């Protein structure tokens, strides 16, 4: 380790030779030492033995810039190959947990990968320089609030997240962010396909609206085309632009059959308020299809909020389908490897509680109330059982490792 001020004083021959040798030794040793050289020059190299970094002086000779790690191959920098292309694996830090809040400052994380925990509604990702990006993983259910300036979301609508949903967000500067993409862990589309049109007020569709995706604001009225202008298979998708938790999806939106033409599920010229929309997590929509002489809306379904199937727990939610369920499905989604299953695998679970002399109640029940408004899910007092994927033997399971998802179709 050697450092030198690189100034050779007038001196006798032997002293000059020693001084010159010290300066050359400092040069070949990159001015190595545990502290910075006392005399510095622009673009000077320094092997910082205290931090283990190779550093270079900036052009203004006012600060040190870290180049890389002395003990690492290629100084820890991705190598270049022929054609000036980087080669080798790029290793980035693991996901860092950030608790959700109104302003969830993901830009302040020390890694590009963040996992947002908690259930608090998010309206901002905080302020950071433009160009900063973060890959986001959500730990559970919360709401991302769309804002056309400060938090731009795909579909220009709020998004309700679920466990292991992911997103890629880029800062636009000044506290503004855009989410470039959002991927549901279930694989379901954020918004179903089709050409996008925003509707408000009173609208009359035509044969040319076939295949369109219609986003309806509150108070929207839509008149369907006359049956004489349509061919079998004509369809449009309707989407509720402002779903609100606890409120029937599509409330105050009317779909009306054309005057003197066609029927909607057998009712001539009947306004359809509220109940035509399918309430899925984060997207409330339905498809209107013309077949023969009828308009039909399908599917009408509801997917309850995901929850952890804790023994003795229950869930009651308003589904708003105004009809008895034709089918009910309950799925366990694996969040960490258990019972022979791996993360992401889904398992249909037993419906009704089981009772034996050797074991108390296991299982769950799913019911829809006589009022046709409520979905009730109840976990038995001893929780659930699940068959091991490999052996088929019924086993207890770690509740926190699973998410229960219940859906009904009317």
C-alpha cells in the first residue's frame, strides 16, 4: 500500500531516486490505502482497502466515484463480449417488504423489487426522480386508486389486488407514476379483450359495435340494436367503470333492448338495472350476446374476497346477482409448498363438515341466503383437510400456506 503527492522536490540524487520510486509504487498500486490520498487529482484512481472498492476521482476533483469491488471478477461488473454485449447473470437484491399506506413510497426502497404488505388503499407511490422503476409483488388484497396524473393504472380504473399479483411501475417524476403492466397471479385478464369505448349518458349501439368493450360510467343508459340489423353471434362486453366495495356492481347503469325488437332473457324492452354485471375481483363486467331472437347476458357470477381458511372463521359478502346460484366452486390456492403441492397450484376442497367418532368437524359450507343477496362461507371448527398430492391421504394443513377462493354463478 502506497500513496504519494506526485510532486518531486529538488533534492540530492539518492533522495530523488527514492522519492521517484515511491511515486511509481503509488501509481502501480492505484494509490491503495485505508484512507483517501491527501493530494488528489481529477481522474485519479484509488484502491480503497477499507471499503474494498476501486474508486476514481471525478472531473471536478471534488468527489470519489465508486467503480466496482476489488475482490470480485470484473470488479463485480457484467463483462462485455464481442460486439459490446454484456454477458453473465445480473443478480439483484431480493424483494423488500413495504407496508401499504395512502402514500406507499416504493421509490425509497434499496432494491428494485418490493413486496407491498397490508390492506390499506394506495393512492400514491411517493416522490422520486423520473425513470426510477420498481417491480412490485402484492402480499394480499388492497386497492390501487387510479389517477390520470399521479398514479396511472392499466384500464384507467382502480385495481383490487390479490396475493402474488405483480406489477411494474415507473416514476414520471414529481410524485407521478405509471404502472406499465399488471399481472394477476390467477392468470385472469385485468380487463377482458375487445376494442375499448367509454360510455356515459344515453347511447344507442349499432351492428358496427360488435366485439367492442364498453366502459360504462354511473347513470349510463345503453340501447341495444334492433334484431333485424344483427346476425347470430353479435356481442359486446360491458364493464362497470367504478366498482365500489359493498355496492352492487353496475348500480345505476341501464341496458335496454331496442324498441319493438328482441328480448333480453325473455323480457321485451325491459331495463336492466344493476344485476347484469359479473362481479370479479377488480373487474365488473358481463357479455351481451345475440342468439336467434334473444339478447342474453352471461356469465353472471361473483368471486368473493380471498381469505385465509382459519378454523372457525367465516365470510359474508353481498353478491348482488339477484338469482340463486347455479354452481358454486371453492378452491384452495397454495401460497407456500405444502402437502405435496407447490406455490400456485389450486385444489378443490370438501364442501360440508365431516363428523367421525375419532375427529370433530372438518370442512366448510358455502350457502347463498334466501334473500338472494348474500354469500356465506363458514370454515368448520377444526378447519379443513386436504389430500396429499402424492399419497392421496387426508392431511391437516398449515392455514397460512393457503388462500381460499369461493365463486358462484347464477
